[in-house]
C-alpha cells in the first residue's frame, strides 16, 4: 500500500514486464553455378551408363552359362539304367521316348536330305542328256561333227588345269569317224603371250580319235609358276586330211 498525501489509499501498480519480439530466422543458401549442375548431370549419366554396362555383362554371362547347360543337356547320351537310379521310372520312360523320337527324326531328316541331293543330281544328268539329244538332232553341220561341250578349269593344285571335250556325229546312218585332235594353249607370262602345243601320253601332238556318235576326252596339263592361261584351242582333223574341219576355243572358267 502506498500512502498518498491526502491519506487516500491507492491500489498497488503492477509493472508489466517487456515482451520479447521473436525475429524469424532466415536460412542463407549459397547460389550454385551452372557448371555445378552440369558436372552433377555428367556424373549421374556416367553412373547410369556404368550400371547399364554391368547389367549387360551380367546378362551376357548368364546367357552363356545357360547355353552351356543346354549344350551339355543335348550332348548327354541317355542311359536308362543310370536314369532309373537317379530319377523316377515314369520320368525316365518319358525321357527315353523323347530321345528315341529325336533320334528317329534326325535320321529321317538326314535320309531326306540325301534323297533330295540324289534327285537333284539325277535331274542335272537328265537335263544334260536332253540337251545332248537336242543338240544331236538339230546338228546340221556339213561334216557331221560338232563340239557338244568344251571346258577348261583350274584345279585345286596351283598351276594345274583340266580340260574336257565332247564331240558328237549326227546323221541317220553315220560311218565311224576317224581322225585326230590337236590342242594348243595360249599362255601369258610377264606381259607376253605365247602358244604352247599339248601332247598326249606318247608325247605326240596328235590325239587320235575314232567313234560313231560320241567321243569324250578329259586330260590335264601344268603351267609354270607366274603364268596364266588365257585360252585353249582344239582342232579336229579327218584322217588323211591336213586341213582342220572344226576349230573351237574356250577360256578358263573362274
């Protein structure tokens, strides 16, 4: 109580403490440049690429392992005795039936492939015979002699060539043709060409022939190294005549 000069009572005065003002906190973050974001993006891409490559390698190894297992299973020879010891009988019986069916199918496919190959070869022979008879019938040469087939091929041996010649004689009642053949090969070596005559087994240039309808000749020759064959020529002579009645030239078949 405070006494007043006028003796009046005055109620006590309560002092109000000052209130504290709350100041909001402000977080200050540094400003990042575009170089920082660029480096961060490159790092993320590199990480993703590394993870993708690792997953690809893991998948590739898994695939190789799976292929190895499959090949091992296919190469496994089925043995009923061993199978019964390790697996159930019913499962072994099913596996045995499947293995037998696969073997039968494989054998049938092999036989079918051989038959197709044989039929293709027979078809080629028939076409060749048909072409031969057509050529024989349509041949209208004055001498009656014509070249049905003349070829030159290089063999697997370097420098060795094989040539084949087939002559035919047409006519209703042709007589036996008697005569001879002469072969000469045109070679090229160091930019120069030259003609070389071929000789038979008796070292003669004349190859004697005698036939009625068909005559086939097949021989081979060898040329020196660094020499190429340009062509081969055959001349057909009738017996007692030095003038060729027929001349044919062919180049090597590549």
